[in-house]
């Protein structure tokens, strides 16, 4: 089972009957971008992280920005129609041999 199938299956189950708001996307995206700027400023100032600090930096920036991008993709696909998430799930679920 590929990542796309898992992602669109989750999106269909969770968001098919809901109306999507842009507010969580903006909140989490601004949180992630804030920490991107904080860590970029620290790097410019000459700070080099240890392994633990780098892991925390990736957690504070990577997960929020990743969530923001994935939520944006779901919202963009759902805007195509009422059954767009189902059609996307079916399109990535085909059993084609490559």
C-alpha cells in the first residue's frame, strides 16, 4: 500500500463530510514559519546545533509545515467537488501493474 493511497484514504474518511477551514492551516503554518525564521536567524548568528537541538528544530519546523502542506492539498482537492476525495482515492487505488 503506497503513501498516496494511505493519505487519500485518511483524507476521504476524515474530511469527506466536513467543511474545511483555512484557519488551522494558517495557524500551524505560521507556527512552523516562525520557527524557521528563528532557526535561520540563529544559524546566521553563528549557532550550530547539537544532535538533540537539531532534532527539536526539525520537530518544531518540519511537522507543522508538513501538516500545513498536506492540509492544503486536501482542501484544494475537496474544492473540486462533493465527491472529489472519493474520486482521488479511487484514482490512486487502481491495481495497475507497472
